[in-house]
C-alpha cells in the first residue's frame, strides 16, 4: 500500500480520486493544525450538460475541507479540485467527491463526530472545542441531521403522561410508551387544546381506540379529555405520586407539631432529626436492634423512637398509621386494604384530610394503580435526562432546538 493510501485510510477517506500531495503542521492562532494538501481529479468522457465528448481539463480550484479530529488536533484538507470545460456548450464544472456535501466545508465524518457527541448529551461549547468548529456549525449540523417527528407509525397501547419545564419557565407536555419507553411526543405547552389537537389530527379514532391504559399524576386536567381521546383506556394514577401526596401530608403534620413543642424535649429531637423514621415501613424499623440515633444522642430501637412520639400525640399517631396503611396497600397491590383504609379514615383537621379527600375523589384510578404494573417511572427517567441536559448546557433559549437536542438523546 502506498503512502498516499495509508494517509487516506488513516483519515477515513475512501475516495480513490483524491491524491495526497503534502502534510504540514502549522498554527491557526493558538490552535495546532494539521494541513493536508491534496488533489481531486478523474477522467471525464462526456459533458454532463450536452453529452458530447468534447470535455477538456481547465485548471484547478482550491477548496477547504474540515476533517474529523483523530487525536484532539484540528485537521484540514486543502483540496485542489479539477475543473473541466466543454468545447461544445462552453459550460464548465468541477470534480465532485463524497467527502463533503455540495457547497459545504465540513466533511461527513466530522458531522458524524458532532452527532456522536450530541447523543452523549455534551453542551454545544464542549462539542465545538472537541471538533474544532464553530458553535453555529454544530447547531446547523444538528438541525440538518435531526428532523422533528410528525407522528409515530403505530400508537402504543400503554401511554404515560407528564410535563417538564422547557424554556423560559414554560411547562411542556411529554408522552412516552409505558412498555418500550420510547418517546411519543413533546408539545410546546401542556394546555388541553394543544394535547387534544395533536392526537385527534394525527391519529384516527380507530387507532386511538387501541390504547388500553394511560398513566398520569394527580393532575385533574388530563382526566377531562383522556376518555375523549382514548375511549377504551383505563386511567392509572402513578403510585409514586400517591405516596408523595401522603408523605407531604405526614410532613406537614409533623412540622406543625414541631412548632408547639419544647426544642429540648426528646419528642422534638426525634421529630426534627429522625424524621425519616416515620416514612420507613414498619417492617424496617427492627424493634429488636438498638442503634445510636444522632440528634437524640441515645441508643434505642427505631420502633421505640417512633412509639415515643405516636403514644404522646394521638392525632399525629392517626396520621402516621394512615400513611403506613395506605403505603403498605400500594406496595402489596392490595386494593381491598386500600379501600378499607380510605373508608375507615376519620378526619384529623390536618393536611391528611385533603390528601384522603383527593384519593377518594379519584378512587377508581387509584385502585387501578394496584391492578396494573404500569407507572410513570420511565417518563420520570426521561425527565431526569432532560434536566441533566439543561443543566450542562446552562439552559436553552430556543424551544425548537431544545426539542431537537432531546431527540438526539433518545434517538
């Protein structure tokens, strides 16, 4: 293999019509650069315009091609392209190569490298530094390679609904497949007309009737139009949001109790420093194993610490037992225990009253959370990656470009 072929193979250039003339090292400002001088030429038999065999060579024209970086150094090719002229129709044209697209300087390999870094979730400035190109080149490459999807070929049978903060404090709607975790759609806002218009304009009634379940949080907005869009779907309240609702009510009651206690009392120190004990399952408190509890500075069992508070304050005990009973029913998928706990609950004049009222209002959907395995976990994982992308990129000003970056993550 000749030295020319070795260099082309190292650079990933497969065009046999390119001949390397020289390789030099220089500096472009403070940036080290490898400059490859090459020539592109091949024989032309007929004119592409008139078809006559009267084509003659007509000199060269210099062009610059930006190549992919191999070892962190900027690579450029000074490519001299052969020019041709037809003696019959007097038209001129140049030699062509697959190394770049027409009228562009970035090579295909460099664009592939940009897209690979984009799929990793790197910020634009980091991609610019690694690929030795301008931020606008990175942006143009992403917009050229990634196109927004109009609709999925087949609407999934199990969906997850949620929202996320996109740009300028705007909340956007997001939907994914509960089984494959594939993104279905991202909308610019979370308004009901926007969601309804999207699904009704892109999917027929027969396609929407195939949807069997939709997992949502406790947002009542979704419940108003889900049966209109998906008449045969079951609404499932996400189990995490139910536990979160009950946990916030328990913490609200605990904080209100703290405000009435002496800061030097044992009960205050337990509620203040060991608040996580009240969120643990009863089976995890281990009443037979004493441990050292920081903040209380005593050796005692977790169950003993909880009993010290619940035995002293009956109202808080009722809230705590309700929390434990409902979370246990959700964990064991016991719909009968769930219904019994909701019906047996007696008002305590705390935030738990509002939480229980909310669950009773959505009882059918809450029971579905114990019958079906689906949850909003996949969508929460997607939202986590979206938040990480926003954080490393220091936010986005353009929502359309932000959605393209999200598509790159999950392509």
